[in-house]
């Protein structure tokens, strides 16, 4: 993006990793590891999450070259008037924007900070960054309860269910797009009524 995205959104300060690399490179290098530490539990559902995060997603963010495939990480520190070097990251969203795809690759909020507006703030900023409130977003079937409110709020459409794409035994639910370009048989056992049942939790992961 050509404009500085970092700023105050409601009660949270949302930071763009790409902006931070320009204006505070030293902090950015430490925040990269803090973001991974936050999202490390996702390795359970996505065994290659660490490799993807450092070698693909962050590598693109760090690049000075502006490719057709543009990536960033928007994240939130633990709110405080004092900013120590060890400040925790409590929420992060990894984004991908390309001519063929606008995608939320990863959204994660620390367990102690869920249901406090962190996920909603990150999503709204992600929509601004991507230019749409209906990006491609995928997550495991077991996380459906945690995401139902977002699905209902933003009218996301379930377009595909992929059987065990990451070798963990989980079905991957794909909204507003498809995970694979030429998928095999689809298995949509989940109805829209199930998706729209009320829920308060917020936690999701997807990679590409």
C-alpha cells in the first residue's frame, strides 16, 4: 500500500508490519517473532504454519520489491501506556492481495483477549486493506462455532468443503472462494442454519 496504514481503530492501535519495517525496523524484527509466538498453536491444524509464516508470508512482507502478490500482517499489542521491549502481541491477521485473490490467510487472537473486540477490530482493518468485506477465508470445521458470528455479520458464503487438505484429519471450510483451483468431490455436510447459530468465541486460522 502506498499510504501508512498503522493507526488507532477504536480502543486498539493496529500496526502494519510493513509500515513498522519502514518507520521502526528494530521493533518490527522483534514483533515478527512475537506474532509467530502468538499463532504457534495453529501448527496443530496447519503443520507447516511456521515454514509458511517465515519463508513465504513474512519473506514477502520484508521484500522491498512490490510484486503482484502483496502481503502484510496487521497486529495489536497488549494495550498499555508503557511500551517495553517485551510487549506481547494479542491479535494478528495475515493478509494476501493479488489480482486473482483477496484472502485472509490467518486470524488469531490470544485466548485471554477474546470477546473483547480484538478480532472484530482486526477484521475491519483487514477489510479496508483488502478492499472487500468478503475475502476468501478458510478454517477447520472444528472452528465453526468460533466463527459463526462473523459469518452471519458479514454474510460470508460457504463455497467449498475440502477433506483433510493439511493431513490432520480436519475438513477445511472455504468461504467466499475456493481453496483449490480444481477440487475433487465436495462434501458440504454443514448447513447455513448450523453456521448461523449464535456464538461468542473468536479464533481462526487459514494458510496460503
